[in-house]
C-alpha cells in the first residue's frame, strides 16, 4: 500500500506551531534580557523530586533552548512525512487519511509539550531554584495523557 499522504495543516497545527515558536523565542529573549541577573552557578540537573543534584555554569542555560529548537525542527520534519510514521494499525485506503490526521495531531501536540517543558526547565534553572514537587507528575501526565488519548482514537477509528 502506498503510504504517500499529503496532510494540509489545520488551524490547530498552525496555532500550535506558532505557540512553539513564540515560546522558544521568549526563552531566548528572557535569557538575553536577564543574563546579568542570572547567577553564575545554576542548577545543571534535577532529580526526580525536583531537587538540584548538580550545579553548573550559567552558560549551560543555552543547552535546553538550543536543544528544543533542534528537536522542534526534527519533529517538524517527521511531521511532514506521514509515510514513515509507525501507525500501530493497518493502513487501508479507507482509513489512511483519518489515521494519519490523528497521528499528526498527536505529533503536533507532543511537540508543544516538549517545547513547553524545555522552556519551563530553562526558566527555573535561570532562577536557580529547585523544581516544584508537582513538576514531574504533571509533566508525565502532559506527556502520556495525550499519547493515550490519541492512541485510543486511532484504535477506535481504524
């Protein structure tokens, strides 16, 4: 079966991509504008409880925003090539567009969650604060909740 499918971007896809770009730009702007106020030593790593377990130089703050840009671009590239996606269900002529639309919605949503997670971590690291205790459980819900939602949709709409 030929998996070549052209999926036009919906308003949701465009809004999410715009939000991702705005969030990434905002974190770069935040770091640039606040660079002198950021302490020389910042949290370099947090444990599962949100406690700082490694300190690093403030220049390490650039790692997360730069990584988020590369991941955003990589995910965006994959998003444009549905033929390479692992769908988890058999693709037929009848379900092809429906399944790929659900998967594209999932990919775009996961991209937004990834960007927002990196933005949050960058800001908190710049503040040299431990992460709030709710961060990890909420982030896990934000990552796995939409995945479960979209995978259930795929299973039901196959």
